[in-house]
C-alpha cells in the first residue's frame, strides 16, 4: 500500500518559514519513531552597542526586552553588524554561546582595542520563530492607537515600552511608529542610538548617546487589529492605507536601528 507523507528539511538547516514548502513522495513504510521538531533560525538581534562597558546581546536581556527566544536554543551565530564577520574572527575576547547569548567587555580587550558592534541569532523550534516579513494580521484591517508618551529622557533615558503603559496595548501589533514629541521627527532619523520595534516599543538610553548627549523625548503609537481597545484609537477608520507618514512594519522580531 502506498502512503503519502511530507518531506521535512534536515534538522539544523538554515531556513526561513517562508521557504518551508510541503512536498510529497510515495513511501511504502511510515517510520514509527517520532519526527524531531523542525528547527529555524531567528532573525538577527542587536539591542546594544559597544559604547560604555561593551556590547551585550545576552539571552536573558533579550527575553526581558520582550523578544521571543526559545528556552534552550540548539545553536547561536554571532557576527559584526556592519561587515557580517564571524565574531570569533574579529580578534576580540568575547563569549558566543547558545545558553548565554553574546557579550564582549571593553576592559577585557588587549591594549588599544575595544569591542565592535555585534548581533546574534538563535536556532529554535520553528514554532518559536516568526517569518520576519509576515505581519500578525492583514494590515488593511489595522487601526492606529493614539500617540503615547509615558516617560521623559530624565534619569537613564526614555522608555516607551508597550508593556509599561497604564492601558494595555494589543499583544501583537502589526506595526509601530516612533517620533520626537517636540517636532514629530521620525525617531530613526534623529541620529540617536535607540530602537523602535512593534514587539517592545521604543527605548533610548542616555549613556549610549554620542558625545555624552541625552535622549530626546519620544512618543509611540501601535497598529492593532480593529477594533481593539476602542478608547485608545484616534480614528477607527484610520488604517495604513490612509497613513501619510512613514511607518516601521515589524511583526514580533527585532528590527533595531543603530546610527
């Protein structure tokens, strides 16, 4: 008797979810052993830069920041942000481990050297990894929240994180916009070191700014499936099809802009 079954890519193969396509072949036997979980690489994460004490892309910090990484990654890859050179070939003393993530400490480097800017990605079961270009819903059905500003740049920086607002935001925004409160300049065009993601919101840390400067004051808004939290929305008919200002579309993966 002939049976049809799906072909699974080999475990550890570097693939993206959009590249997984079901194929069929004819088999005369179905294996009785369980099929191992399919593994996929996450997107690249970069939540720090080498200013101050070093570059820290650690697993526990990523999770606290709202990024979804599996409990026990099978593998990790670490590379420089600008040139994509393997971290272990850069001549720095560093740690790149699937159980820890990555870190490089400036004070541990040879004389005259400091850490470079690095990014990491992890090999996890595919149900932990989302396709980086696939939004969580049809963005034509989305509505923008009002502009939200819960913090100022005093203290250590400006923290407009999605999970810190007094009123809950949708669990999986389809997009985010971040801008200066004073002149409405897009955050990623200010020249400041910060990140703006739909998973987390905006974070700008004063000590990471060039020339000892401070963060500006920022505000954010999120694109949620309509109608979710109606009291937060400026206009329930306002979708991205009528939005004139640029938007950052990210669905649950890190998209961090360092300048």
